């Protein structure tokens, strides 16, 4: 019996299989397609924190190198630029805020890593038609009559996973948007456009609608036009309309159409992301509009969350109850992404006269009033979810209370539930703080740590303690964390902070680590509470 069956060999399934292999877990990856279909740009915006996840399996640096780095988001109304803003860097990550690279090329680079991973068995042409579970494992049934027996199953089968969701009694509630969007990947020389995303509201060459332009490798640009619900791409090409659309943007420069497609957006979330021994991730678990690049990026974060938890359960380091937190954390992340992207779509495509009037007012005011810029919604760019309400997180409401979603383009202060900022470290086996964190649980301490802290740990999972002053004699990390004397920062294997304990008493570190492993804790959920 294999340990984990992964259904779907797209970026989410590939990432999950590679991460599981990194933890020593054997996987079988099943995909209904006969082979890799390398076509179109599809999901192009890869976030810094996702590149960091891919770096853990040896692919992040290569994807970043081949991709186009962009650091500025520019927004226009008509022909007038309303504002632009640079993308933030919380810490000193080696990766840029975003790189643009086609999903197809990302998949090829992940395939190269999988080819070198002995614990990953990829099987093309295996259409999964059902999953049966019992107390000892799950049987994945394929259309050709074959089957795979696994301890757990991770469904990364994309948006067309209706039959698998139905077989698990999982609903996929949400909505579809009527307006359609035309995508063209064109190859052209556009000097000065290679390091920025451009978004137009109501340009003269697409009146009443939007246009979004992203730079891609090899002098390729991805253009998204909002088009009417009855738009006919073939007719537009025959009439010369498509050429006119492109010429309105690039002028008389020569160009080549590399790929084009028309699509509608959906916003949906699965009712459950864990059903017994089966977890759902990526588009099989949620669908969002792409404005803000929250689809693939959130799917990779699903994969990382699922992978470390499955690995820790399979290796006997955590109880099976840890898997329940996968639903708690990633369903909450999906709801956040749904709220953000739905608000964007309601601004881009107002569903009623009142919101259409609001949009007109905001765009008109934004031309003269900088305070209106925050209300112009062309998509809040992807960001990691903050597990502050997770059952695995030990909150500190007095010293490090989470202030809620930060302003667009900023990150929250470090604390329980927040992704650890990155920075260089002095260590024989790691160059970055997050690289060090991803080898198990990491305890970062501001003072010399009593040996009793580790001796009193009752968990089987790997836990290492490091003094901040040893990792960073210059104090940069301590400053990033706003660390105080006597603190112990407990960091999970996905580099999220599980707890920040101040002058912990005997048993408190153990209790917080046990909580982060899904075990029953021996102390309250919240520290520093006045209750």
C-alpha cells in the first residue's frame, strides 16, 4: 500500500508530491491526461512565498530565474494613470514579490524535480472514477479497472472534480459571472513594460470594461480583456476585431499571437476539505476570479499545509486528528480569498445600479483625491493566509494581538499565526531563516535556553532550538520579529508561527508544540488573556 495517492498532476499535485517526498513519504500521482499538455499561459503570477515553497523542493530558484520579475502595479482610468505602488518585502527574501511565468513552464520545471525524486510515481492516463474508504486506508478506482490502495488521498484534480466531490458528499457552492474574458498571449517588443502590471478601467479601446496586461518571458505579454457575455472569438478574428484590440494597445509594432482563449469566472468553495482519509486542494477545493493571482498561489499553500500534516501523521510524529486542522486552516483561507476576489469582481462588474454608481464615483474621485485610491479595486494581490484563529495556534491577545487584515500592499506584524519573515542566517546547513524552519519545528529564543525546555518536550516530532543571536549576530531577525527578551518563538514546518511565549514556565513550550501538532494541549488556547 502506498502512503499517499495524489489525484492530479498539475502544479498543486506536483508540489504536494515533492514535499511529501522531502519528508520521506512515498506517493503515486494519477492524472487522466495521456501526457503533459504544454499550452497557454494560464496561471502566470507566482508569489514570493510560493517560490519559497518551491525552493524547499529545489525548483523555486529556477522558476524565479526564468520568470519575469515585476515590482510595480499601475492602475489607469481611461487614459489617465490613477496611481502605482511598489510591492512589499517583509524581511529580506531572495525572491521578488512576483514573477510571471506560464503555468505550462512551471509544470515542466516541477516535472524535472519529480524525475529525480525516487519516492514519486507518476501515472498518466489514469482517470479516477471513485474513492472508497475504510478504517485502514482508501482505494482509488480508475476508469481502466485498475486501482491504487493508499493510506491517504489528496485530490488536486482541478475544477472538473465534480464527480469526485459528489462521491465524497462534498458540495461546491458559489456563483458564476456572466461577463466573459478574452486572453491573448502576444509576443512583441514593448520597451518599459517588462517590470510592471498595468490595469485599465474603461479605456477608450474597451469602453465600459477592463483590460489587464502582464509581462511574461521571451518578450511575451498576457492581455486580458473583459468582453460582453455573447463575445465570439472566432468572429472577432475573422472580422479583424482581435487585431484592432491588440493594435489599440501596442500601436503599429509587429506582434505574434502565441495563444488565446475565452473564459468565464467562477467563485466556489467545497463544503469540506477533509473527508476521512481524503483531502481536497487547489481548484478541486476552491475557485476564484484571477484578479489578484489567488488561484494557483493558494493551491500551492494548500499543498504545503496538507503535505507536512500528512507526513507527520504517517511518520508517527502527530495524531491523526492533526488532519482535521487542514480543513480548519485552508477552508478559512479559501473563505478569505473568496471574500477578497468577490469584492473585486463586484467592483469590476457591478451587479446592480447602486454599486455601478459607487464605482463611477470612486474612479472619478481617485483622479484627484489620493484618499480614494484605497477604494479602487483592481484586485488585492495574493498574500499568505494568517492562521491566527487556527486550533493549532496559541494566541497572545495582550502582547501580540492580530489587528486584522492589513492595508493593501502591506503585511501584518509578526506573531502567532503569521508567516515568518525571511532573512539570511548564519548556520552550517541553511542560508535563510525559512529554509531552517522547514526542517521541522523550530524554536527561536532571545535568551540562552535552559536545557530543561527540550528535555521536557513529550513530542516525537523533530524540534530544534536556536538562539537568535547565534543565527543573526547583527540583530536583523530580532528587529524583524520585534522580539523581546525572554521570548520563545515556536515555528511550524510550513514557517508559520505557532506561538510566541514570554518567559515560559515549565511545560508551556511542550503544550504549545503539542497544540501545533493537533494534540490536546495542557493549557488554555490563549496566553496573555485578561480572562
